C-alpha cells in the first residue's frame, strides 16, 4: 500500500521541483524573492517626504533671503535717514551759531548807538532819564562820579563811598585823567593806598595812572599813615586822620535802549 503513488502526489512533487528550479537563473545564481507591496509603499512615502522637505527648505531659504533683503533695505534707509538728520542738525547748529553771532553783534552795535545818543541827550539835559547813573551823579564814559562838599577823614570818606556801592576816586586811564582835571578839584581825597612815609607832591599827569591804588581793608590803617589827595593839578600826601572833601566813583549801568526810543529829542 505504501508503494502506491497517486496522481496527486506526483503533481505535488513536480510543482515543488519546478518552484525550486525557478529560484535559480541560467547562471546558477539564486534570485532574491520580489519586494513586497508594503515596502514599496514605504519607499514611495519616504521619497515623497524627502521631496517635501527639500521643497520646504527651498521655500524657507527664499523667505529668509527675501526677509534679509527687506531688512537690509530698511537698515540702509535708516542709516541714510540718520546721516541726513545729522547733516540737517549740523547745518541748523551752524545757522543758529551764525544767527546768534549776528544777534550779538547787532545787540552790541545797538547798545553802543544808544549810549552815544544818550550821551548827547545828557549833555543837553543832565538828568535825562536815559542817564545810566543815579540822580545827581556825573556820567563820564563807563563811570559815575559824585562829589560831597563836607570834610571827612580818609577812612570815613572811604566808608561813605562804600555805602553808595562806590569807591574813592581812582584815575586809571588818560580819558579819566582829563575829565578829572576839567573838574578842578580842590582838597579831595584820592583812592591811593595809604603809606607809612610821607611822599613829596607831584603834578597830576599820566604818571598817576600807574600808581598804587587802594584795594585792601581800611581796618589796617593807623593814625600815623599818609593818604593822597588832589589839589587842582597836584597830588599831595597828608595824615589819613586829616579831613578832606570826598569824590566817589562807580561803574555805570548799561544805557537802557527803551529809554532812548521812548524819549523826546530835545530841541537844538
């Protein structure tokens, strides 16, 4: 019974041999089995994913390039605007400096003109309201002067002048010298520094300008020191405890331009 071979068994064996024969090619090399359908789908999916990634990277690169270009253009515009603004500011500062200089020069010229005009008015009306000195004070150039006819010691005279925000007369330039000589002062204290020793008289001339004018405290004085005074065209020294007349001087205020513009021009 075991020796009986059926048609079905023969057919199975033939098909098995045929399958084994198909596994080798004509050179006797074993042929690998065909890839499954699942792996082909995965390969296509990976390929598509890589393609999408490449496209995404390309899009991102393009966006980055465009954005960088726009930012660079904006930065250049800002830089140009900054430079233009700096140029405008520099030009404006230069213009303002020139304008300030012109205004300053114009102000100086206007002040000088007002001072000259006021001086002309002062010669005709001594107490004109444009006068830059207090009432009863004399005006010469940039100084104001006042005379007191009573007699006082040098130290007391200096105190009286100080109470008027002034000082005893100091002759410090040629114009002032000529003005003082025109007043013909007799027995008036000068603001010369007190001395320990008596000095001979001298003529009231330009040498007085370089004299030692008083700038110290009067508390340093004693009864044995000598002080200078003018007597017409001469300068003498005597005890500071002696009494002489007083003449004070102080800096004049600037002439007020509005006092000129609002004043009436006096008749010639």
